C-alpha cells in the first residue's frame, strides 16, 4: 500500500501503462512534477518491481520504461480507485478542504 500511496506513483504507473515509455513522454503526461522527482519516483517504482528500465544500445543512449507483470496487475486497482474518487466527488461535491490548492486526479485515457 505504501507504493501506491506515494505521491505521483499511481499516475506514473497509469502513464506507462497507457504507452508512455520515455522520460519525456512520461513527463508530458504527468504534469506538475520536476525532473528530479520524476527520476526519483521511477527509480523507486523500479526498485519496488513495478517498472522495468531498459537502456537501449543507441547513440545517444535511450532509456525506455515498461510495466512489469506486477505493474500491469496494479492498473485495474488504480482504475477502480480513480472511479471511486470520481464518484465521491460527484456525490459529495468538491469542498475547499478537499481540493485545497490541487486538481482532482484523473486517469490518462
């Protein structure tokens, strides 16, 4: 649960699951985090066994990220959490305390 609870991790897994494989693709789809945070979170997800990092033998070197079997298995769970959050917002409506300075999380589609 700690892995999913870390800020940005769910959105990063969703982005990679949606086909974003390069660092720049992931950065474009998950707005609002710095390059340093993105790099740190990708390393953490790799260490947690959810993301695989592939260094391609090219010049300049290219890196691609893919989901592991565990990462793919997490996608339906993240989708269910997203749907639950959207339903909660629809039924109770956003309040200043719930949305203080942040945008609601939406899945990548």
